[in-house]
C-alpha cells in the first residue's frame, strides 16, 4: 500500500487523482486552512502547521502525509482522515466547519485520499491565470450579477477552469460582493476591484456598479479645471451629481485650515468676504502659500512621517531636522530633490539633518520598509517573512530592495547627540530562506550591478526619482490630495496595491503626470487641487449623492487635527497656547516634535511619531476628547480668563449683537443668522451675569460641530 | 461577509462569532439573547474567502463579567507575604513569623492577617516566574502578557486594552479604567498604561486624582491615617469647576444644540456621528448621577471606609468596587510608585530611599499592612454583595524579591519567583497553586509566566488568547504570542 503513491507518481494524472500541487494546496488555501490566523500561522495551530497560503507545497506534503504518524490521512478509509474529519467538524475543530457534504472541495480531498495521497510534482507547471472577460465590468440593478471564470494556463499549453480552486476577494464589499464560485453581485454604487489568486498568481479586474441613468436631467455644476473634469467623469459613470460651490465664508475657513493650519482672524475674514474680484479665491490660495505658516504646517505633516521626535533623533536633532523640513517647504524644494536629499543623506546628523532619515530607520529592514511606505506607498513589511497574498511583491523583492540599504552604517562621534551616517563599500545581504547573498533589485529592471562610485543607494534613488517612475509622484500627489480633501484617491494613502485600487484612477494619473512634468512642484499641485470645484464644493449632500464617501462629489467634513484645534481655541479666545522651551508665538501646528507632552494634544490624536504610518495620527473621536472640550481645564481656563476675547468684549462697552457677531466671525468665519442672534439674545436676557452668559455662548460655539470640524 | 441575517443564523450554534471589522468596532452586540463578542477576522483570514467564516471560539463565554486587576508596580516581596519560609535560614526568613489561614494547610506570613481570614476565597499562585529582573520589562510583561524587549515598552497593549477592544465599553463607562493610573516608573518617568498597537483610544481611562494633594504617608507613618489626608480620586475630567454647575452645563448644552442646527446636513458622515456620540457620552458621564456617584467614595458608610482603610490603597480598592458595581468591565488598581513617596514596593533600602528595614516597613499602612487590609476588605465586600461570582480579582506584581535580605535590610529584584493571587469568577479558591524551594528562590513546580496569567484572564473574560485581533493599521495581531491557561486555577 505504501508503495503505491511512488509507483503511481509516474503514471498520468487521471490515475493518481487530484494533483496535490494544483488542486489540494490551492483548496486548503481557499477554505482557509492555510491562512495566517489558522494553520498558516508561523507556529501552526494545535500542532498542525501549513505554509502560509500554500507557498511551500513540499513542506505541506510532509505535514499532511508524514507528521503525527500519518494520522491526518487515511488512504483506506478517506473519511476517517483528520483532513476530512476536522473541517467537517466530526471531531472538535477550533476552526469550525469549513466543508460539508456536496462541497467540491470535499470531493477533491476524498479523491486525493482514495488515490493514495500522491504528492508528486506535476509535469506541467502553471504559468499564469486570466479572467474569461474584459478587465472591467459594469453592473447595474437590472444586471447586478456576473459569474467570473478564472482560467489557468500550464506549461504544456493546456488551459483549465480553476474558478473553484481560486480565491476571490473584493476591495469594497459595499460596492460588490463575490462568493467562492466567482459570482459577483453589485451591492452599492461605486467602483471596486475583484482580485483572484490561484497558486502564486493573482489578477484583478474593476467592477463598477451604478443605478440605471437617472441624473441626465439634473443640473451639473461646471467644472473649474482638469480635476473636476475627471471627478465628474467618474461621478457620471456612477450617476452621482456633485455639490455646487461652498460659500465664501466656508471657503476662507477651509483654505486657511488646509493651507496654513490656522483659523483666519476676524480681520482676515472681513478683508476677504467683501472682495468682488472673481479671482479672489485663487488669489487667497496664492497668498497663503507664500506665508511662513504654510511651510511650518506642512513640515509638521512630514515630521509625522519622518518620526521627528527627541527619542528618535535627540533634542538637537529635532530642531535641525524640523528646520530642514520647514526650509524645504519654504523654498518649495522640488519633491524629487527632497527625496534624493533624504535617501542619499550621509554624514553628521547635526550638520546634514537629512541624514536623520537613517537615524530613525535604525537598521536595514526599517530603512527598506520605511522607504517603501513613505515614497512608494507600499507596506512591504509582510514580505519580510512571506509573499504578499494578493500582491505582486514577493519576499525576494523585499530583500532585493533591502540590499540597497544594507551598507548604510551608523556610528556615534564625540559631539553629544550626534550620529554619523556613512556608507560601507562592501557587505552583502543574505536571503533568510536560501542563505545566499541577494543582489539589489528594481522592478522592471531586475538585478542591479554595483557601480564603481560606491553608494549603492544611488541606483535605487535614480530609479525612484526618474520621470517614468510609477510610484514617487502618485504617492505624493495622493498624500497632498488626502491632506486637502480628507481622503486619499488611494486610501489608506500608504497602501497602494492592485487589490486596493484608486477610487478615480484617471484623476490620480493626471495629478501625478502634472506633478512630474512640472518639476515635482508641490505648491503647484496644491493650487491645482484647491482651485478645483471639487475642493471648493459644499459639504452639504443631496439625495443624488447617496453614501458617496469615496468619489469626491462633495466636501468631506472632518474633525480638526489636534494641533489645528488647539490653535483654533487659542485664536478664538485670543489666548494662544505657550509651549515651554519654544520661541514665543510658536503655534501647535508648528511644533517641531510632540515632545512637549500636551495632554490635550495627546487626547486629540497627536502621534508620538513612532511609525512612518500616517495612520498613527488617530482621527477617531474618543471620550477623553469630549471631556477635554466640555469640561477640560485648558478650555475652561481660556474661556474664563480675564485676558481673553470674551472678557475684552463684554467689558469693552460693545453691544450684545456686536459681541455675538465677533464671536461668530472668530469661531466660524461667518455672521450669525437671525435665528442664532435671537437664540443668543434670549439666552443673555435670562442670565443675571452678562459675562457668564457670554462664556456659555463661547463654550457652546467651540463645542459645536461647526467649530470642531472643517467643512 | 456576514450580514445581520447570517449573524443570527450562525449564533444559533456558536456562542462567539468572528465579526467583520465594521461590526467589530462596536460594543458587544446582543443577538437573539446571546452575547456576541466582537472579536475580529484577521486581515489574512478576510482575504482568503469571500464567504462567511463563522469560527467557534473554544473558550466559550467567559465566567467573569468584570475584572479588578490589582497591579502593584515595583515588586511585592513574596517571602514576607504569600510564600513564607519559616524553615529557611534567618538571612532569608528574617524576623517574621508565619500564621495559619482559614484554609487548613495554607500559611501566610504574619503581615497578612486579614487576607488569612479570607483565604478560602483566594487561589494563591506561588510559582509565578519569568526571565527578567528589570522593572520596566517585567512591568510591561505583566501589563501586556507579552515577553517584550526594550523597544516595545510602549508598543504592546495592556491586557485591559485588549479586553476593551474586544468587548467594548459598558454602562457608559470606558472599557478599561485605571484607578488612578498615575504610576510612572522610571527614570525618566514612563507611562506604561498604553493601548500600544491597538491605538491610543484603548489606553485606560485614568482617574488621575489630584497630583498636588498632601500624602498621608509622609511624616508620621500611621497605620490608620486621618481622613483629612484621603486621596482625591474623583477624576478631574469629570469634576466640574466650581463656577460650572450642572444646570449651567445644561444651559450650555441647550445652546450648543441650537447652534448645531446649521450643520445638520453633515450628520450622515461617520466621523461626525462618532464625534457626536462621544460628546453625548461625555456629557452623560458628567450628568449621570450613578456614574458620577461611582467615584464618590465619600458616600460609603464610615464602617466600610474603615474596613478598606483610609489609605490610598484602601480608597483605590473601594473605588474599584464602586466602578464594577456601576458596570465597569476592566478596572486596574494601580499602586506602587507614589508621586509623593516614591517606590513603595521597591525595597532595596538604598540610602536614598530612606526606608526602614523591609521587615519593619511591611507593617506600615502604606505597605503590606495597608494592602492586606484593603484587599481583604475588597474580597469580603464583593462577596457580600454577590459581585464576586461575576468579578475576577487578580493581584499582580511584576516580580518577587531576593530571598536573601541584603546588607541594607532590603530585598532586591527577583524575576525567578513571586506570588500572585486570583479570586472570584471562575476560580477554584481555597488553594495554593505551585510551590517554591526552601528559600522561595525558584518554583519546584511548573513555573507560570505573565503570559499564562494573561491567558487565564482572557479565558475567563471569554477571549481566546490564541485568536487574533487587529491593530490600528488593521493588520492581524495575535492576542498573545505565547502562554497557556493555568488550568489548576479554574473552578
């Protein structure tokens, strides 16, 4: 009996039952056995270990047929095999029931067992997979479903339908769902990717689901530039009508907060509103981009990504590195040059602050992963240990990239707080699985030979900053877009992958092309976006924008960031926060690092800057935020201080109406409505103490969503 | 993907169902009368199949509804408390005697007379052991249940954070509350009460107390300090300023609601709704008498106060009981590093510490004597209120102390052996688990580490420690990297 598999291994496929490599292993992945949470975890589960998603079938053959004295398979009575009993829950199974009678998968396993559990390598290898349809599919309520077939091509020229063995997934289950047989079903208006994996091969296609035409008659606001044309094209496909322009009041508050991080002062609002120049919005954006607050505010965003804090780079390092960032934004340093300076930095971190890049990236793995995440929008860390399940990046690619950074060296010198980054001229990285040294590798190029001039990183940086590089520009314009619009075209912004497609690919491509062909000019991109109707649209939605969170049909209201909020409270009360050890007048949106330990900022999600992930900045509302605003000492003290705006106004002989007017301008950049004036007048008249009454008004204003949010 | 219908279907046969991420963020759902804990499908699992994955959790629903985690940072001496060695040489044993407890055969050190009278309600673990003598590492070991390195001091979530993430808040109270959450080991002072990779929103809600208050333990070290030195444990964030009464707060709220009419159109957006929900939650906390009342230990009858002791540790334990009674899910009593006094449990007796010899110090109200009184009162109080059946009480310290008393009359760090206790829901009490050698230097029985303690707590809270949760980047993370349920402790 034991000899049979070996003998049969030489016979043709139909005699040995299902192929272990081409059917059993993909099946175990499809039904979840070899997933990372189950037996595919590094230590397996309950003593049974499979390679993650079947990447190592040879090892899996061993664990299935040999380990535990072979009791997982019973060739004589297949149904007594643990391989059948466990997933059918005939014996206790922590993973629950994954197979039931009648399942295709069950039949495969039974046949494989009955035919003697051959683990012979198939004669013809799989060379690729394809869908049986075009790369994009349109669905609508009257045509809501489609069955996708996946075909695998083998080295002997044959092709087979592997749909029942392939793993399907949807990038957005709200838009389109897919079941195990490849049946896709439209669920909601939108655009999503369906990815499929079979063995190590994957593909994805786009599915658009939209109701049948209903918006032809609706009035569409005019596009103001290229951005709007591309946004509208996508919205038309999805039958969503965009919102019109926001008011000047909304625009001035929005533009100040987005471009320089601060609320406009009441004077600034009053200067802007009455202007009749049709170009006044465009001019305001230009003025804001020239201000030093612009550079400081955008340096703060990059400080988060580059982990600028004293624990990472020391106190002196914080000042120098933050200064370098501010200068880069103030001089509008081209982004390719900015990237080069960071990635090729060497020398003392005190004299060449960009070298701190390799101080925060403490080793070769960290430098590889950080660089991929920040500049390529790729979260590569999974590939350190295994191939990405649905993606093109492999473990080999990881080490190919890492080889560029392997020779970066770090040493201390006599100056306290300094670290010297230097490049060794030798040293190879070994692949953990093969133990062999890995050559530096680039997508589309392959292995890279070392050049005579030494610095290995140069080849990587030349490739990354080349005009035709697909990553650098797209990732940066997407980041800028997300800062301004509140959501990336690719979201999360550092997770570019085929199974996470851009919500508007043409828009992303246009922005990236424009960025590349105009010298990687970040201010230009900011102008392009902020001068669009899309950016300037109202936050109000209509019934024709059902649940659009991704396609930019309206402005996406969002909470102010921790720093913006603290500055806004300071500006509203005329009591800006002082930060010990920093120059007078430094705003929270201009802090070089989070080292000041502000309870308020922490509560509102200021990141500690321990990772290069944008997601470290918490944007979720929490209870402590609510308590800080409603009952916190900082807010209370600023509202009730005798030096603050409310005291000044109440004691300044100003009328109730004038005070209300100014408070509204300071908080919301708009005048109060008649009804609001009335509400406040009634409130004031009921209170004995006018000062207390206006403190209450101040409290209510800054606790309102109109203050807390950008809209 | 599960929709609600699927969820109903799958809960008929399973008690714990993995939910899709959107649902998992929310509180425990009640579906058809069965509590569905919001564990998560890890990313890897979600990617693998489009169909629903209803996985049974082997541990089933937890026996404990609440946890009181008595976290004594600094390293409580085990020989002078739960693991006396009357037969050991005098440099180990010192001057203290052992005493009988109310369970025949179990003896404690004479420092714990009150706990000795409730030993039938305790399960003492004498084989607590791990590989570190370092405060910070072992404190994070015990807080997180993970064997971390120095770079992970702040990156791993506390046990309470995982419980909060999994089960959500309850009764309007945050899912993990630290009383008072001020312990800051160092130098420099470090805050180890973190949500780590779960995100800062899962860091414990710390009552904080008042940092400037005078301390009863400075000056005359009284066993029973006078009431005027009681610790203020009302959280500052819930204490209204003298000039803001509740009625003024209501006025303000009414005004705010009127203002917000203008923005009604954005209400549909998720972030807006979440922020609004938290705001209402916060104001409810401020307004709800029952919740605010939970912090008013002053409302307790004087006799109850005396039972716990009018000490910091007494007040904290009493607050913990009041919080659990008000519905809190995971409460940590944090005691050890005192802003006024320094390191209470870390009795090296280095000259700068200015401690009396450890075996005298143990009788002071802020040391073992106060702990004995407070813990015993907590156990009895929970028991008489019927709360002990649903509340798991765990006494944890990061390590024991050196068997041999040092030249200065103190004891140093000792990761190899220490004593903890468990009580309440799901625990087989009136027993000692594990045994150390004749000098209490190392376990003779199977050693149990902080990961085993954490696995046991998770198990009793209905969380399978071998499961995965998701971090703030939505990547799968194992609940624990290692560890096993300490079966001997279970009823």
